[in-house]
C-alpha cells in the first residue's frame, strides 16, 4: 500500500504549506516530504528485490525495475531541488523579490509536480498515466512564469501550447492503440502488462499509426528535435530548482512512457523496425543541440540544449537496440539526471552572484566563486562523458551497440557530435571560469560565494560518484532487469 | 438525428476556420460542444447505458456552459474583438480546411469507426486556428476545438471508466483556466494578446 503513502505525504505537506505562515518552515516541510517520498521508494526498491514486480489495487499501479529507475531519479532529484529551494526561496522572499503568497504557491506546485511525476512512473493504466503526465504540464506552467517577467510569460505560453498539443496528439495515439486490441470490454485493455501479454493479437496497422502518434506527441514533452522549441525557453526561464527537476526528471519520464509503449511493440516481430524512430529523432536532436550549444549566449539555454543532446543520446541508444544499447541508455538517463541537476543548480548560483544569465558577462569565476567553479568543472566532465564517471561507460555501451548494428554510420556521427558538444562546453566554460575581464567583472560586494547554495551541489555530486562506483553492483541488477523488460 | 449534429459540427468547423471575430469563434465552439453533448445524449438514450449519460452531462456542464462563460468574460476583460491580420487569411484557411476534410473522409472511409471523420476534421481546424492566428485568445480557442475533436475520438473509439473520463474533462478545464490566466498575465505585461510580441527568446 506504499502508493497511499505518496498521496498522504503530498496532502499533509500541502496542508502545512497553507496553514504555516513562516516561509522557512514551509521550505523545511518541502524537504521533509521529499525525504518521505524517497523513503517510500527505498521500501519499494527493497520489495522489488524480493518479488521482482509489485502491483497495487488489482493492477491499477504496477512497479517493476524499469519504473523503479524513474522513481529513483524523480525522488532523488526532487530531494536535491527542495533542499536548494530552502535558501533560494527564503532569500527571494526576504529581498522582497516575491511575496510570501507566491512562495506558498511555489511549494504547493512543487509538491504537485513531484507527486504527478511519481504517479506517471507507477501507473499501469495508460490513460491515467497520460492524465498524470498532463498534470506535470499544468503544475509547471506557473512555475516557468514564476518571476512574472515578459520573457517568462512568453516561455510559459509556448510551453503550454506546444506541450498540450503534443500531449493531445499522444492521447489520440493512445486511444488508437487501445482500439487496436479490438472491442475488448474489460478494463484490462488499458493496462501495460495485459497489452504486453496479448501483443500478438493487436491490429498491426493500427498499432503502427498509434505508436507514431505517441512518439511524436510525447516526444514533444521529452524534448526531441524538431519538437523541442519550447524547451530552451522554458528551462531557461524557470527558477533553478525547477529547471533541474524538468531537465533531470521530467524529460526522462516522458521518454520512459514512450519506452513503455515500445515494450509492447517489441514483442511484435513485424514491428521491431519501428525502432528507427528513436534513432532518427535522437540523431536529429543531437545535431540541433550540438550546433546550438556552440553559439549559445545564455548559460541556462546552453544547459537546456545539453539536455536535448542527452535525450538524443538516450533515444539513439534505444534505437540501436541490443542489450548494450538499452542498458547504456538507462544508465545514461540516471547519470544525466544528476549531472544536469548539478549544473542547473550551479547556474542558479551564478545568476545569484553575477545577476546575469548572459555568458559573455560571466567571467573570472575561479577568482570570485571558486567552490562553484570546481563543481561546474566536474559537472562538465560528467555531462560530456569523461572516463571515471558512469556517463563514459553508458555512452561507450551505446556506441558499442551502434557499431554492432546496421547503424554504424549513426554511431560515427554520434561520436563526432559528442566531440562538438565537448568543444562547445570547453570554450564557454574556460572563458567563464579562467578569463578575467576588468570591465564587466562585478565588485566583491555583489558576489556572495559564502551565501550561495553549496550543499545541494555536494549532494548531487555524491550521487554521481556513488552511482559511478559504489552502487554499481546494486544498480547493475536493476538495470539488467529493466533492459530485459524493454527487450521483451 | 446523429447525422444532423455531425453535419452541424462539420459546417461550424468550416465556418470557424475563416472567421476573424473572436465572439463568433466562441459561438462556433459552443455549437460544436452542444452537438457533442447531443450526440452522446442520443447514444445514451438508444443504448440506455449509464456511461453515455455521464459523459453527456459532463460535456454540457463543462463545455457548453462553463468554458464559453469564462471565454466571454475574458474577451470583455481583454477587449479583443477582431483578429486584424491573421497569419493565414480567410481564403487559405477555408481552402486548407476543405482539402483536409476531404482527405479525412477519404482516409477514414473504410475504417467503419463512427465519428472518426468529424474527429479528424475538428483536430485539423483546431490546429489551423492555432497556427494561423496571432491573438493568444484565438489560439486558445483552437486548442479547445482540438479538445472537442479528442472528445469525439474517445466517443467513437473506446469506452473508458467514469473516473478516467471525469479526470480527462477536469484536466481539460484546468488547462483551459491556466491558459486564460496566462493570457491575462500576458495582456497585463504586454498590453496586447498578440503573440507576435512573444518572440524575444532566441539566441
């Protein structure tokens, strides 16, 4: 009955947000509820180690290793983001940037956002999963336009229109998918596990149309090019912790839903080739993102494009198939979540210190905010896939699968583009960190290294290191099981 | 009888695609919503299935009454009356709509699914409104038309449980309200709801 705990935690914390006046206490409660969610997920993980998969309420909710990975990502990233919010929101309220009413709205939407993501991951019923995915759009729209500036309103409007349109297309796809099972009256037809078991009797032509619609529709939410245009705007305008959650957890989650549909299709041998969608859109995302990153002018847009690039890599990995490709993709999504959280939170710190998002005005970081500089260097090494970190091995596995498939040329282009991305990061970051421009360098007063949020950065780095070294045997087991679920 | 309402839906969709007055767009939307209500109610009468009664009542309350009320209210508040220079002019909107309805009929001819033709047509007209208009309010109405199309898809393809049906409608309403609030904020910040001004975010 762990599902009920999630609802219980969310309801209690929302009640407290409304009742308590003090902003600092509200932020502590937000952290506590994130810890609570994490503990429930750890309990679920322990159960899954024993039973393999769990279902609640006669199969309305179903958790296996594949959803467990998403639950891990969501709850950990939400915990880190909520810890970051403590300082971030209280400082904004104390400086009078936002009213305490708005802070309350922030915390309420934050917990609705987290719980909707959790329910997307655990829903067995595809329509209810769609409803929760739409709920993530609804809760984040106000969070994107949180500061009420013209730019943020523009980003929120684009986000609302494009993502709701995408998700509407996705719903048509889901309806056609269900219809393809024929006139089955039972409620079972809405469930993943049932559809996987009857995958042979599905109408192949309808499934083909349905999967394409689902891929295009939900791909919008996952940020795959060419449906990605809302993403750089939305992620760059949202407050730093929300950007971190959207980039780290939400994109992965939309991808997870597509992968869930793919698990049904991968059982139908005539439709195995539909995998090419993952490769084509993944490669396109990689191309668009890599070249946009070179000429990026805004630090958060740079990171947003990097998210598109990483979702592209994950998608390509699924497209390559084989054990290695899918294993690599799943591992990459975990590491990307933590690394992108780390980078977005550092970007938040930089914006607090330098009062600008403009890359050309940020300089001399190593002299001014040395701790953050060290973190940003490590974050860059992780996100670009440098060896000691697990992201290197995930990309290696994906490429390995690529070279043994018929898509060797795609693997070669991927290698080239990751080098381009590395170059883009290096050129932007070395200038930001080591170059000293006397004209635009802010004076000591406005930079407040000691007051920046360092603890959440440490936490995400610890998670990356643990995932790269210590967790491997445990993580490996879950990843292997999840890969086998995808392979069918 | 059902055929009559389906015809009204198609005609209103064609008319809406070229209309520039926002009030007429709202009436077009309301007529469509009413037709969907009527279709589901007729289905309920003929099958005597509780499921369709619930759907028709929800449609009536949400789409025929609540949404148009809020829409008219926001039109009065924002003072948007006419779409002055749409991206697609009336001629092209009509042409594209008619071509796409013909295509939809051709594609769905052999499928035997009840209202699929109308559902596809509504989605396309909604998409045309989204793309072809500059005012945020007309774009939102485009989105609502797509939502109507989705409703027809649902009616013709599968039978969902009450709870899910209810959740989808509630979600559509919440989305609509959020859009209305964001439009209000945009109007306050920019002094216009013309989305041409929303193009400042790029490299």
